[in-house]
C-alpha cells in the first residue's frame, strides 16, 4: 500500500525520501572540537544535502536528537513511511546502543552509517560500532562530505 499524506492523497515523496538522523551533540557541530568534526554546522550539511538530493530526484528529512529513543522511533518511522534509505550519524550511541542496532535490524529500509571523523583512528572505545554491525554500509572520515557520499550511496540503492 503506498504511503499517503494526512489528507489521504498519495505521498509523492514516498520511496524518494532519505531520512538523515543525527545523534547526541551533533547540534553543536561547527563549535564542538572543529579540529575533529570540522567547521560545518548541521544546517550547513543539511543545505548541501538538500542541493544534492534535488539533483538526484530525492527528498531529505533531516533530524537531530540527543535522545536515543527518538532515533529508534525515527528508524521505525522511516520504515512506516516507505523511505528509500536512512543515513545515520548516531554520535556516541554508535558505540553503546544495542537499541539502535536492534531497530536497524528490525526494519527493511536500508541504513547507511555516517561519521565525520574516522572512529578507527580515535580512542579504542570508538572502534566498535553497534550501528555499523547492523547497517548496510558505513562511510567515515571525510568530514561533511561523508554525508554527501552516503546520499550518493542511498541514491544507488
């Protein structure tokens, strides 16, 4: 059954929407440790993604929360809405959240893990990714461009 809007008309973005989910502290991008995370803000990244998505015939649904449960709910919503894919930068939850791992495994929507920095070149506790164990693929270490690379990957699915 195709997704519909609130007025029951077919949702033209179903199947072309890519959810972009951002976890804790990513609302501080541009201010928080720019030597690691760069100087782009989350709004800057959203603008870059929206421009590229338009060229690819896609729509972006960009969200950020410091709360793990919101990310789980949004993964479920991506599935229910018929989203094409999910890009997720789970921040620190990447390394701690079995709940996100299980939510990704529970949905059919492809999930691509995104990181601005390369966790494998950082502290040892960042080397294990519960998100990555469940995701279709991972892109890391390219700064804000990691999101664009993830969107290109999602477009090709």
